[in-house]
C-alpha cells in the first residue's frame, strides 16, 4: 500500500495545549456534529485574529520598551 505524504500535515509539527470552558467545548462539539474540522477551525480563527489585531499587539509591545 502506498501512502502519499501530506506536506501540509508535515508542517504541523508543534503542539500547543489550551483549555476551554464547558460552554466553549459544547460549541466545538456542535461544530464537530456539522462535520467541521475543529483543529482547522481553531487555526483559521487564530490566523484571522492575528491579522486583525497584529498592529495593536505590536504597538503595545513597542510602548513597553520605551524607558520614558
């Protein structure tokens, strides 16, 4: 049997553990029932959040560095 190497999955080598509230778990389970890939959903949500707020995050970090 021949297994094709999925290069996209090969890039996903790091694991990050996060905690959810009971309500969040229930919401994710409802998405799963609708055949939504939860891991992919979370990755996309994080990417969208960073795209939206990266400028603000960077500005806050630069303000902390200023000694005056």
